[in-house]
C-alpha cells in the first residue's frame, strides 16, 4: 500500500530526521507532539502538528491509544515511531495492525520475541549464534548453582530490560542474592517485569552491532557493523563504522550471525543485532536485537549511502527490499558524537533550559542531525540529546580529525554540553589507536577527572 | 487579479473539503489566513484580514470553521473556553442521531456534559466546568480535537 501521509510519533532530532526523508519522498508528515514540543523545530518542519497531550511522556508520547487515534484522526497511512518511547512496544504495533494503520517497524510478534531477552537468547541459539554463558534462573539457589558453573564476575540482567536498568554486576558469589533482589525490583519498576537472568561478565568486551534490513519474508541484508564501545553506564556516547581492528574473519562472522538471527525471525524493517566481542579471546556473543531505527544509524548511512528511514518506509509500504547484499559497498569510515545537554563536570547531570546562540558545524563530510536552533528549549521531561555530529572520510584518522574540528566548531550557549568531553575522547591516544573496550570511558574519567568548568549562560 | 468575496467563499469550501486545517494565501497584497476549528482570537484576526479586501459579505465559513461571530475572549472577562482534556474524536451527542448535549444558548452547570472525546473506543466525557451559557461551539461533531484545543466558549453566569 502506498504511504502518502505519516504520523511521526516522536520528538527531537529523530522526528526532524524522519520528516526530512518524508519531504524528500513527497510524503506528508503530521507530527504528534506533546505540549512542550508544539513549537519545536520538528513541528515547524512537519506539514502539520497535532498536540497529543501534556509534556510528561507518560501522558503523551507513551500513550498507545492516543497515538493511534491521532493517526486515524489525521488520516495517516502509517506511523513512524522513531526510537525510544513506543518504538519497541508490541502494543502499539498490535493496535496498528488491528486498526489497519501501517506500523513502520517489525510485527508485534517480532517485537515480543526480541523484547524478551531470554526468548531472544534462545532464538539466537536456535540460529547457531553464540550467546554469553548464562541463562534463566528461577530461584536464588538455582542462580548460585549456575553462577558457580560459569564463574564470576557475573551480570544480573532484566528479562524485559535494556539501557542498563535492572542490571547488576556481581564479583563475589555471596553478593548474588542481594544483587538479584535489587535487579528484580529495578526491573519491575522500569519494565513491569521482575524476571532476571544471569550472564557471565566479559571484562574486556567491545560493543559491536550489525545493522540489518529485512523484508518480512525471510529476505535479510546487513549494512555493516558499528562499534559503540565508548559508553558511560551503558549509554552510548560515540559510535563508528567500521569497527576498528577487527579481523576480516570475525567481521564476516558477525555480519553472518546477524543475518542468520534476523532471517530466523523473518524480520521486517530496520533492526540492529548487538554483539559483545571478547577481545582477549577473539570471540563474540549475541547480546540482543533492537527492533527499531537507532540513534547511531547515520554512521551506517554515511558509509553505505543508504537512507535507512527511506528503506524502512519502502519495506513498510510493501515494496520489500530494494537493495541486495552486493549493493552494499561501505566506503571509508564514519564516526558520530552525541551532543547532550549535560554537564560532565557534575557527573553528567542533565542541563535543560533555553538554548541561546547556536552554531553547528558544517563542511565536507560533516552531517549534523539536530532539532536545536537558537531559542530552542531542552525540556526537562525527555532525554538530553541535542544533536548528532557525524563525520565521514576515507580513513579512520582523517575521520577523527574531521570530527574533532567539527566538534571544536560547535557552539551552544545557554545550557551545559558535553562538547569539551568529546574533544577529550577524540584526543585520547587509546581511542585514537582504535578498538577500545566498553570500560574505556570509565578509565578515562578516572585518569583525568573533569575540571569544573563555568558554563556560558546567555 | 483581486479576490472577490465569492472567491474567498470558494477557497473556504475547498479548505472545508480538504484534509488541511490551515490555509495561508498571499496575493496582490492580500493576505488570507483560514484555520479550521480555530479559537475565537485567531478567527477574529483571520476574519478581519479577509474583510480588508473582501468586505462585501464575509466568507461563508461552514461548520467547524470558526468565525468571529462572538467577541474575542480577551475582551470579555466572563467568557471562558472549554478545552479538550485529551486528543481524540469529539462528539457533540451521546450517540449518532441523538440530540446534542448542548447548543449555542444552552444553560450549563459546572458538571453539565458538553461533549464526548473518544480515544480508541474509550469515551471520555467533557464537562462545562463553569456555570453559564454556551456562546459558541468551535469544534464540529466527529472532528479530531487536539489536547488543549478550545471546544466551546461559555459565558459565565455572574
């Protein structure tokens, strides 16, 4: 079915980014915005904006019925959920299916199979993709017995979880019961599902993920990998593609494993299969699949030249996959910095407020995805992402230099930003060498604690 | 070429039949701004812009397209708007074909139901909130109303 009008059920930079592709495709857009976002940059870019509720996400962006009602009311053919909010709620995909509104994403059943981390683990095993040693535990006794088998350190993770919530690291077996209790109560509060499972903790691991596109009929291609190891408390800060320093063999195996996993689900749309690469043993394990467009997708777009949102829309409209695997020929290297309104010198405390003067970088090989212009508000109700600055060049070192110049050029007044922190990361010799593990950022912060800097207000 | 009142009426009709809620037209120094379901203040300014060029009869805005038939709220401290507490489909009557809950001129108490907003088969009643009289109904039956949109204007009883 042809998609002529899309309800964009999101906010911020991703809403703006989706709208831009729709405009290019001649598709009308209606932005479903909360009261706080009705005069935002995405609202100005959209053909129309409907106010779906108060500022608090639980009363607007997280209301499944309201979103579908809005789509029906404005006669949208499809809903694009972006990332976060309702993007991976099976309930939205299901209600769309019932109301015959196209959900730009996977089926409700697919969201459920990857949303339940234990089910995703068993799907991975069935697709001959290695998972981190561990598994489900019904009781503390069972957990202790499993923990003795796989050895410490161990991660207690939430079955319904993600983003580090409901996750606890256990170094000594004696601490396991307490950690399980904590993880279960956190998981219950955050995801409404108190179930937890155990995974062996890989001390020197890299977070490498593979972008896939599936037609929903079993056809799946990959668009290379992204290295997202620069993380702070499981929040990604900087991503790049290709993952530096991987052997061609491991890289090929990662791509193939991701495709096998997505094929097994007959996955529909854009998705990402996340892996933990154990650098000391040269092995990798399946972590989870993200059934949505991801924040860091422009990195893949830069090196492949593919507009992933356009492909999502094509797949959702029934066109299927317009690309074959041989069409995907990654060129050069791309790297992305997430520019957040947060204060690194105050433990990355979010810094909402009204933005004063803004100047985003530009130039050859630079892309900036943002919803922030002079006078824009960073409301306290949502995440603090203000922009993604993406650099693309022929080699990693040229990309790094380009990105560093771009970040140094960026000016954002009125709120605290992590721009200076990005410069510190890009200047770090270990990062420059490439292939850092997920513990890199914590070590960097320990080595050179950030000075308290005064933030220009105005 | 200048716009006649007839042209404006025709444009208004086209807007009515379209899926769009707003229309801005600029030609020969004339600025025409029409908005579906607009609140009284917006409608008043739109109407006065139109009347500058087309004073004859004023555009025949149909149902749902509010016109400045009442004084703008700002001028009348006793006039209050009833806004939509949530996004959904607005119904003026309890069921299709039934008499509307209220009409222009109806007397309302604070707890008088003035309409229903449906969200995915869930009916939410909207009450007047003040004691008074319905001055103007701004949203048509079956229309999508946004959160915070003014549904009706009421004149408070002193």
